[in-house]
C-alpha cells in the first residue's frame, strides 16, 4: 500500500458554487473511488484508530488557526477558546446512534471541503506548511496530518459521514457560510450543500459519524475515554472534552419533610411527573416503634450532564524537568507503563538524533527486574519502548532495531517531531531513526548508571542488587560499550564486599602483573574465600575477585584484560605472584632442595594418579591444605565444567571436551605433615621385586587415593568413583575405631508380601468412551497467562 503515499488525485473541481436549496452531488473519479475503498477496507488494521485520526485532524485545524492568526488577527482574536469536543448521541429507540467530533479551528469553505475531503491523499496540511514556511516565524505548530487519509478511517465504523464546516471571517471572506459535506461508505459520490441549520458552529468543523451496527460500542463514554487515553491523550496541545451524561438519585425538596424513622423499609414506585420524563420520584415507607407507617424523604432520579476534559495535563516529557516533582514522575510512570511500584531512577532529556530529527524522551529504570527476564528467549523484543510522533503513539515494536537482551527491560517514551511514517501512520517507513534511537537509549542508560554510581552510592547498591548481573551481561553482549559497562560492574573479593575493576587495579601490589580471580557458581563469597586455591594469596595480602555469578567467568573471558592487566584464574596451574624475581638466593636454593627431596613422591603419585591428572608438582599456592587439583592452562576449571554440564553443551565435541576436562594438575604442599608422612611411607616401600610388601603398598595406595579424591572434592571437581571413595573412607574409619574391616552389617529386612493373582473388575475411573483417567488429570495443570496490552502486534494501532 506504500504507493498511496505520493498519489494525489484531483477531481478537477477548482471552484464550486453551492446554493442553499440545491445540494450538489459530485461523483468521485473512478480511480479515486477504487483507492478510497482500499483505504477504507485494507489500509488500517484495526478500526479503533478512527478516533485517533479524527482528533489529529482536529488538532491540525486548531494549529492552522493559531498560526494564521499570527499574521491575520481577524481570524482569531485570542479570546474564545480553542478546543476539541466529542459527543455520543444515542437514538431514542437504542438501535443506533452517532458520534460527533467538533473543533473550533480554521474551518473549511465548500471549495476546501471538496479539495480536502473529496480528494484522496489531500489533507491540506502539506500545502499549509509549504505556505507557512515562506513566512518568518509562523511554521511553529504541531501539525500532525500529512497524507489526508485519516478522514476516511471514519468509514471503518460509520455507514455515513457528515462534515459541517465554516471558516473564520477574514478580509478575503468577510461573510462565510456554513456548508456540509456528506458521503456514504458504499457510494461513489458525495454531496456538498449549504447547511440548512445556518451557522451553528461560529467557526470550525463538526464531523458526525452515523455508526454501523457493529460499532455501537463507541457510543459508550468509557470506550471513547479509553481510546483517547490510549492513542491521543498527549497528541493535542488543545483541550479535548467528552460529553458525559449520568443519572443520580437526589432528595426531592418539594416532597415530604418527615424525618427518617429507623427500621426496615421497602421501596414504593411513584408515578413520574409529567413535566419531567427524566425524573422519577420514589417514596419510601417504613414502620416506627409503634407500628405506624411514616414517609421517608422523597427522592428522584436526576439526569446530569458535564463536559469532562480528557487531557488535563500536558505530556510530562514536553515540560521542563526542573519544574516536575518526583511525585509527578512516579505517577506518570505508574499510569503510563502500568507498574504500581515507583521507578528506581529516570533520565529526562531532549536532543537531535543526528539526522535532523528532534525528540524528547524519558528513560525509566524499574525498581525490579521481571522474573521472566532470564527465562525468555534472547530474541524476545521489548514492549516498553513507546515511540510517538508529535505526541501520537505509533508503535512499541522497533523491529530489527530492538534493544539487545541486556537492555530489553528498560521503559522509555520517545516523542519525535517528525518521522517518515507510512500512510496509515501505524509503522515507520525508514529505520534510520530507529537505529539511532537504539544507540541513544543505550548511551543514556549507561550515563544514568554512571551518574548514580558517582553521586548516590546508596542508590547504586540497589542498582547492583537489581541490575548487577544485567550490567555484566551487557558487557558481554555489547562490544561497543563493553568498557563503560564493565566499569559499572561490581565483584566481591577476599578483602571487601564490593569492588570495581578500577578499584581492584588501584589496590594491586608492586610487581603484580595479573588480576587474580576465582569462580565457582553456587557458592557464596564467604565460602569461596576459604578455597584452597587462594590460601597463599590471602595470607600474603593479595586481593582476589570471587566470582559467584554464572555470567562472571564469561565476562572476564571476554574482557581478557583490564587497563592492560590480564586476568589470572587462580584455579589454574602456573600461578605467579609477580615478585618471584625478587626472592633471595637462599629461598631459591630451598625450593631446589624441596624439589629434590619430594621427587620420589612426585614420581610415585604421577604413576598412581595418571588417570586423573596429567602432572604432579609442588605447590606455591597452598598454606594449610595438603594438596589441590588445578586445571592446566588449556584445561577446564571445575566451574567451567559445571556450566557446560548445566547447558548440556554437546554438538559432537565430547572428545575435545573430555580431553580438556582431564587437563588437570595435582599440586602438593611440601609443608603439610600429611604430605611429609606420605613421602616417608613411599620411601619405606621396598623397591626390589622379591621384597615387595603388597599389604603395605595397598595401604599407601589407599591413603593416596583418599587424599586425591579429597583434593578433587575440595577443588570443586567430581570424584570419578564416589562408591569406591566412600568405601575407602569407611575402611579408614573402621581401622581408626578398632573395628574389623570385614565385620558384616546386619542386612536382614522384612520381605514383601506374595503376588496378588486377582485382577480388579472395576473399570478405570474418570473415563468415558476413551476419556482421560482421573490419575492423568491429577498430574496435569492448566496455566493461563494474561496478555499485556502491548503484547498484540502494533498493527492494531
């Protein structure tokens, strides 16, 4: 349907002279009639947008009058009000009705009625703007219409439409006359004639829709109010009034003044007065304590009428943020985004997209993250980016330019002054601004987070509580803003609760060339700080990042380094403190002696643990623990293995994954009494084949196996054979308690009853001709999820 955008089909009616007594019936040209049917039947996806279009047209008429009055004072002196009114009129029989939308704007002459309403894609707004731009200081209005197709959305809900209009008095038209344009949805012609009612408007336009039987819902004031609030509550800078009528029960001042007597009562219908059909007087009879009836005050039903304003407040984003209170932001956020909690923070700003499109916007950070955020699909599009054009809501669907997963939760309203829309104004023609808006929102979000971190530490703690993991996800997803997002992340360490990467770098020791970290999901920082991997680091005063969030290790793997300092996983082999070159020669000699002393134990363990580890070395990271299992530089740590197992990552890479998972090193602590004792037992084993003590060898092997399996558990890995591990522990415990290793456990138990050969005759309950048994129903559950308003495609708008 995009070809309609540039189609202007004139009727050749440049001058029309209409007599009051002779309506002029004019035929649409054939192409116009065909395209008009397309507009009515196919252009708009949902009929409810008709009111949005008519209000936009009325706003344009009022803006045109205001702009014209700047140079031609006679059209409007500024005293009488400029507004839009909506009135629903039901037929007396209740079968049909009409909806009347009136504005006190510029109005139209009969020639303009034919040009603007009788010609497709000709609203007059574009011509007016072209003319106004040629005059200094007048092209400043909020003119919404551009294509002239909005009027025909009336036929989505109306069989017949009548437009009465009269322009203001001017030097060129000192005595304007009110005329009527009338047309039906299924006719190929329209009429223009002088209004037999005379000048009822004074100035402006009145659109009367004779509603179809399937559109009578728009006669209800609640429905009208809902549509205005949904689509147009901010679109017009002029007041929008809705005519409301309701019935109230009031006391009849001319009725009985008898005071009310306590007691039970019953209503007695009284005939309505012939002078007022809308009033019904009701007398209420009751009995007093003596059993006598007395009359309560008479009441009557009175019909009341009122014009209520639907857009009392101007759009919040159009106001100066300095004059808006926090309470106003809270109320707007709750009403606009249907979130009953207050926002955590917000950013109100205006600017230019860089492509010449000016806009105003407010970004809100919700006080909590949707519980479904981490369960939703990565490509699920956000629903709370409200894009408006000149305060008319356009869409929440940004298509391919939606925000990334990490930022999809933010709530934003953006109001652009001008955007290339398609003819139905339901979608954008170009996505250039959307791409710019996406980057603009992300940029402002990061600025808001940064401002909070610098100016309000207490609030930033709440930000970390809600969005800490989200910021880490953003640093992984968004390579362009990775450094800015990573600087906002916070981590626990073995020395303090929360620190940034910049703070860690400021605290590093002389000669330290790595950022030390230890990751293990499911553990608290307090537990992780007791890990065998950081015993010496902690004892020497080095700070270690304790990564307990599943996204943490993915983040540091993506970052690789911070401020030129690489990350070092302390659960991997090759740990260096950075000051090894400063060790005195005496310490180096001591280390050389230790290597020589423990060589027999290292060689023996390499042979016994070859199925579990690739190498056995003396540790420089252990202080109290006898040993630990660390991953090789190219291997998987225990934490990575858990993440891969949880995600069931396969895809034909089992062989490679198994190889990397087995790339581990056993580090032993030469200062541990257990290791020293094990060395002594290994050295005492006979080396000659004829002198071997199989029982002693088995006992040493058992001790070493328990020690290695215990190291696996303490290091976060799984034991290859947990049954054998606990069997060995059981034997050691028996020996320590003086219990025989072969002493049997009483395994006698009561046997089950014999088989019951009988078959029940009763049928399965809860079935009827192959229905589902009750036992199955009991295991089933039905979940109904309420769809949000914006969950429906934006085409409805």
